[in-house]
């Protein structure tokens, strides 16, 4: 995420809000979905991601998808 979306690495913390703290907008989210699907070979369901607000929740979501 740091390289692809040019996000300041110091902003990425488990408790960080994806939108407010990290600054991820809807276009960034689309990029993230493409990157994750391409890199890890998992399909991300947008409906499942609707309640993901924090970076730690995003990581937990990915971990579950990769199991």
C-alpha cells in the first residue's frame, strides 16, 4: 500500500482509520482490491468490506480470506 498508493508509512497503524487517518478514498479502495486480488489470488467481496473501517480490520479480513 505504501508504494502503490503513495501512503505515508507512518500513518499505517492497526488502529488507523482507513479513510480519515490513512486517507484512502473510493478510488484508492478500487486500486487496493485489484492489488490484493492480483498479488494474493483472492477475490474481495465489496459487501464484506463495507464494515471494514480500521487498518487492523482490513488485515483481519485479508487473513481470513487467505486461510
